[in-house]
């Protein structure tokens, strides 16, 4: 993999030691179980940060997925002009209205408004629905140094802001999950999409080493790894998952599992499989094409129950 900047590599796991994600693997790697007598705080707080005037629905999708994953308390931070509409769309959530730029993107001044909520969360999802490359870079680079203990899922346009500032993610000390597709992975590594596709496992491990994070390389066969771990391969799912908003639901699902206490790599592996299996169920019931991203989260609780990871 050719990249613009060199990265200190961690131990590389040979491709033939990769693991296929199966129900048996997941049942042997059980998610943290909530205390039967616990309250919603015991299942963790998740904060979804994103949205814009053009794409307010992305945070709705991500937040709904986080709640369906079993997170106990749900919070959303989004642009001031769309916050009331988001609050109505997700009545389960507390919604924070943040300053926005003239273009309708989140303004960096909003970071100071949510620091206390970031500090109180067990997981934070950043990126769904965010627009304006420069505004995103300022917001993300200001936010990440303030994340003291939460797991952080970085998705969509929030990823592109990291290519020139990998130290922002490394400062999280392994608490981050990055969810790029091949083109976004190329931007993260300073390579083109074709180079990533030629050696997906190599690109995945290079990103894990560079950012000190768990990484989900999305695609027909989605790969998941963390620094020094084996590569996990998901071969479930179908072409219907390649639809608007699907990535937002995956990011929210992973964040919700982290809020419940799953480690970033475990949450990523479970999340990728649950998301794909939800697509398979919808394909059987609705059709192989045309089911909606908003329908995916409704499948998560039953799948979790079947796999022993109760929602």
C-alpha cells in the first residue's frame, strides 16, 4: 500500500489467520449483559453528533440504531435549525441544538456546548449527515482531544478530516472505531481506491496501525480488525444494503453496543454481522432491493436475542 505518510506498524496478522464472523463465533464472544435489576444508566449513554440542514435524517438513523442496540440513554447533537425536527422524529432522545455555519453545517463553536455531555457518555458517534469539509475538520479536531473516556465511532465525512491529523485519533488510545468504505480508506491512507481494493486486508491493517483504532472496511466482504488483532471477515448481507443511510445505521449500531460496555473491536464485529443479517431478513420479507435503511434497526433486537446479546 502506497501512502503519503509512513506509519509505525504494529504486528501484522497473516491473511490465512483471518476469522469468518459466524453465530458460533459471536456466541463465544458474548456482549456485556445488562443487570436484570439495572436502570437505563446501567446500559450506557450514547451521544450522536452530526447532521446538517441538507441531511438531518442521518442522525435520526444513527440514533435509532443505537437505541435498538440496547443503549440506555440516547442523546443527539445537531444543527440548531433542524434540532426541533430531529427531536420530534426521535422522541426517545434528548436533542442539543448547536451553532451552525452559513452553509448549514455544524460550527466549531458548538464543541464547547457539548463537552459536559461527551464527558458523561460511554460512546459517541460522529459524522452522520455532516457536510462542508473544512467545517467538519475544524469540528472533529476540536472535539476529539476532549473525549476523555468514551468510545468514539467516526463515520462518513468525519473520516476525511483525519487523513492529515491521525494524532487526533491516536490520542483516544484504542477507543475509536473507523468505518470507511474503499474510497474513504484511500483518502485516509493517501492511496487510491484501486490500491485499497487490490489488498483490502493490507489496507485495513495499515489503517489500524496508523490510527491506533479498530477499523471496519466496508464492502461486499466487510473486514474488521484492531491493532494486533486477527482480521474478521463478514460474508453475510446482500446488495440491498448498498443504499442511502445504511452506513449511518451501522455507525449508530456500533456506538450503541459500545455504550452497553462492548470493547470497540467487539462492538465493530458484532455490529457488522447484525447489520448484514438485518439486510438479509428484510430482503426475504420486502425484496432484495428497495428496503430502506430506516427499516434495518427494527431487526436488531430479535437478532441480538437469538445470538445471546439481548437488546
